C-alpha cells in the first residue's frame, strides 16, 4: 500500500510548477558565456531591477553566488569576511571562502533572531594593525535558516549600514562591503510586507536562490553594481560556472517571480497553522514557540531528554499498523509519512513550500498529533 507523503525536510525539495515545465520547453536560448541567451539576460536584468541594483549574474547555486561575492569583495590578499557563526556560509559551504578563495572567515555570534551584536562587530573590524587581516566584508543571512527562518529586522539592517558606513570605519581604502545571503530574502519581504529593494537598500550585493521556496529546479542570481557583477561574471567562469543554453533554466526563475513569489505569504500562514496545532497539544515532550515562527521554517523543540530530534523525525517518517487502526490515514485509508529533518539534537525542522497545500498540511497535522500523543502517553506530564 502506498502512503501519502508530506515532505517537509527542506524547501529545496520543491518541484518545478507546471507553468515552469511548459515555459522551459519553449524558452528562447543562446550561448550564455557569449552573453547571448536572451532568457538568462532577462532574468538577470529583471532580478537586478527588483532589487534596485545595476546588474545581476545567473549562477548554478547559492553557494556559488556567496563564494563569488566573497571573491570580489575580498579580492585583496590578507582580508577577512565577518559572518554569523550559525550562517550557511560558515556551516554549510565547505569553508569554500578559505579553500577556494583564500579568504579567512571570522564569526560573530548569532543571536536567536538571526542578528549579531553590532557592538561586537564594531570592536571586531580591523584595518590598521599590520598583524591583522583587513576586514573587507560583513554578511547577513536573511531569512536566517538555522535560527528557524527568522526575518532579520529592518532596524538592525539600518543600524548595521550606519555603522559600517561611518566615516573612518569602513570607508576609503578600508571600505567594508555588505553582502546579504538572501537565499530566502523573498520570504523576508513577504513576512515584513516590504519590498526586497527596501530590505537590500544598503547592501552592495545580494545572492538570491530560485530553487528553494521559489520552486525552480536550479539557479541563483547574484546582484550588485555593474563593476561588481562584471568581476563576478569573470570569476564564475574560473569556478566552472559558465553555462551555455541555460535560458531553459532561467525561464523557471522568471515564472517563479510571476507566479510563486506572490504566494510565499501562504506558505508562512500554513507554517503557522502547523505550529499552532503542535502548540495546542501542550505536550510536556515536544513544543514550539509560536511567536518565533516568522516565515516558512518551523523548529520543533524536543523537551524530553530521552528523545532525540532525529528519532522524532524518523518516527514521523514511518507508518505503524496501530496508527492505521487509529484512523491516522489519508482519505483513501493509506498511512501518512511526514518527512522532517533534525537541525541538531533538540530541534526538528519542518519547511513549507509551494506544493504543500492545505490538504498536505492537514495530513501533516494529523500525523504530528498522533505521534506526539504517543510520546505523551509514554512520558506523561509529571
Ligand atoms: C540553500 C542556501 C544557500 C545556497 O545553497 P545551494 O544549495 O548552494 O543553492 C545559501 N544560503 C542559505 C541560507 C541557504 O539556505
């Protein structure tokens, strides 16, 4: 018997929409290394304009977008980039800044809301002492993945820009570039009800993923000034990211801008709905902090010390005969599989995207309630 599967491991598992597939079949293409793919050019120009930047470059992945930003902003030898200690760049990009770009990453402690202390940043900026590397770049991740899809507050971004642009701090030869790892910056905009242009106003560059909640099969766009993008485009070739008739992929990004971006708020509502359902169980073993749910990522906290997040995730992914008997099924009487990931020991992570509709949300809630209820029978409130 085949089960109903609700895959909430990540928004990277989102599937291209029907419209994306249709448009891919007929996309007008050319050799993009020659700059002759009109569809890629359109995606680059349009994305840059949405972000209020001069230019953009299409890259295969967010990792490459971030790496290129580091390579261009930290082109001088002996420089460092300051990043959050829970950032994707620091944790999940293989340290490419060091092993591919020769740039040192230095970390600022991330707060729960995805920000870091601006006072710590001020003290950590280095550009005078011969012993020290030169701070050339500061990165903000928005929304912040590991912090649970947190939307970085605009006030923080404004204060950060004011600090970095203060005369004598990061100006002249010691200019400090601001880069946003905006893999999910459209989610931040949807959550705040402001434009991505406003969010990224003071940033020199932004890397945007089309293959997460935006549902495209592949691709990111890096945006910034004309000179910055020209240099990034050159280095993209050195990294093996020069692609040919990729309008076939870029067109999915164009469809995402038209068709998926306007729906991101819906993903956020559904994420809150699941959060609320878990919260209302008032389980002594598994809980969520409702007011920390801001976008499409939900962290579920395991408060039972005898249970690990990975065990909880694997239980959600299996169907036991008793639960079928208890009616935890889809409308055809088949079992429900919820795929979740474990962020660490104590937190499971659920991520929503375009294909997770109201029906899938109901199935996920049914399964979560049952599994959590079973744990509560085993470990009742003391
Ligand atoms: C996914 C992601 C990236 C880039 O990932 P790729 O898999 O290389 O496209 C960068 N930053 C954040 C926060 C991400 O979630």
